[in-house]
């Protein structure tokens, strides 16, 4: 909804003899048309699979009473958040594959960046909360129903969204208070922080440093909470006398740990490495991995590795398509 028909960049003349950019051009992928059409087909199919898988997960958790537990409540919210996250990025990416040089207004660019950062930060918080949930379930099983009661779960989710949507306000404000006077071609398929700041025509060292520092603090804090949770979890698992008990306890964490490693691995490569090591072409490839493939990984990992979810999906689909037999 932020894209406008391709055309000449609009601009407004200011009194200090430079032209202020009022829209950017998303360059997208520098590839031959045949390759772009092939990628469009592949990414579109993956996107449809992602939406379908996430919706099935949410439907199964909502309709099947056996999944009405804190663990699956957080999984439902994560699936919802990641679905919204893909809405912000993938449609625009598909548009740039069909036609390079898509125009986006300055306000649209700011909104896209804000919602991208907000939902990404919310997902990080939700993964940290899910790690805490696994810690309580394994280390304090008898107190689990009390410590993770429905009210606490709702409060934790509300805190994730509040923190996630509050965190990027300063970053986006700093980025779009910098002057942009041309060129206005963003070498990316969406308005990410680094490609946009590279177009600033005034000194952008301060906002770059603040954006980098804020990203480091936020990612490291969430990752540290997850690591602390898993240190306690690992300690508790090693104290379990039977091998079968240890395997069962660890299997409840395997899906979450897989998603965490992929999610934070990609985020760390993009946002925690020094600016001198950045390559926009490499960034685009890595960004594709966590905007296209990672959202599909979450429902696939939880549905394929988790027997309870698989059975709940079967019951839910049977209830929808064969109501008399169900």
C-alpha cells in the first residue's frame, strides 16, 4: 500500500539551494528478467505456504483444547506476529521482482521501516518469553500452573508488543530527521536502516551509531535472557536420572531452540557486524533468508517436530472438512 506507480522522482525545492527528496526508488534485485520471474514464482509459493502454515497453526491452537497451554498460546502469538511481519516486507519484495525501480513515498518508507523493526523486535521478545516459559516448565514443574497462569501470559505478551513497538520510535525518528537530497535510489527491496542512511546528504554518523547501538543492546539483551534460561534448563535436564526423561525434557525445547538459532543468527549477521564489513548485495541475500524462509521455518519446525501439534492439526482439519465423522 506504500508503493506508487513508477515514474520520475518527486522533489521540493528548499530555500537553502538543495532539493529535498519526497520519495525513494526501491532498486530491488539486479538480476536478468528471466531470473527475477523465476524468483518471483519461488518466493510467492513460499509466501503462500508460510501464510497457510501459520494460519493452520493458529487455527489448531485456537480450536483444539489440548493445546490451550502457555507454550502454545505464545506460539499462536508468534505465528500471528510473523504473519504481520511478512505482510510488511514480502509483497513489496515481490513487486520489485516484477518491476525494478518501484517508487515509495518518504512517509511510506518510514512506516515500512517502523513496522518492520517493531514486529522484528516483538518476535525477539516473544522468543525470550518462550524461553522463560520452557525454563519454568522444566525447572519448576509443580509451580508452573501458578507462575504461568493466563493473566501472566497475557501480561508477558502485552509487554512484548509494547516494548517491540516502542523500541524503534527513536531509531526511525533519527533516520528520517536526516536530510535526503539525492540520489534517492535505495539499493534494497525494502526500506531497511543501512541502505536508507547511505542516501543521507548530511552527516549521518550520529544516527548510524545510535541505530547500531540500540540494535546491539536490544538483540543482546533478548539473547542473554534466552541463554540464561537455557543454562538453568540444561542444568535441570542433566540432573534427571533416566536417559528417557532427559530426552523428553530436551525435546520440548528443541523446536524453540532451532528457531532461536536461525532467527538470531541472521539478525546478528545483519545488525551486529561492523559497518565496514557490510555489503548491500550480501545483506539482501541474508535478508531474504529471514524475511522469506525463517517465517516458514517456525510453523514447519513446530508442526513437524511436535506430535501434539500434528495430532491437533489432524483433528482440526477433520472437524472442518469432515464434520460428521469428527
